[in-house]
């Protein structure tokens, strides 16, 4: 096979593989709520900032629906020790209903 044929074919195959590996788009409304609630100061969907990446949280708790309300309480009241030595401040100003919405969404991330 000629090199002129191999390179475009390889590039197409790699591009297709990379497209399949990309995470699905994130709900902009949820990111806006997270931003207004100041969650994005310490968290990101895909990257560890000060706190864990939300996809990592979803992965850790996948298949454990009983943990959702526990996480809501922990986000509301603050806590630490699960993801390292950093302590998460209480987030009462975000409101328990907004926290419940965000935790539900975070746990649904693929």
C-alpha cells in the first residue's frame, strides 16, 4: 500500500477512535447551576481541582442509589476524608434543593 493511502486512512481511523472516546456533552443548565452555587471553584466535571472530578464521583458511587441523600447532606453540611485530606466547606447558601438537583445529576454522569 502506498504511503499516500496509508496516512489518510490512519488519520481517519485515529480520528474516529478519538471521537468515540470523548465524553458526552455536559448539560449547560447543570453547569450554570453549579457555577451559581460556587461548586466550580473546587470541582470540575472531568478534572480533579481541589475536590474530585464529578465523573470520578459518579464512577465511585455508580449502582449505589442509597448514597444520593448521604451525599446531599455531606455537600450541604461539608465534610472530608473520603477523597483525601481536603475538607469541603458547608454549602448551605446553595440551598438543599439545588444541591439535591446537582448531586442527582453528578451521579448520572457516564
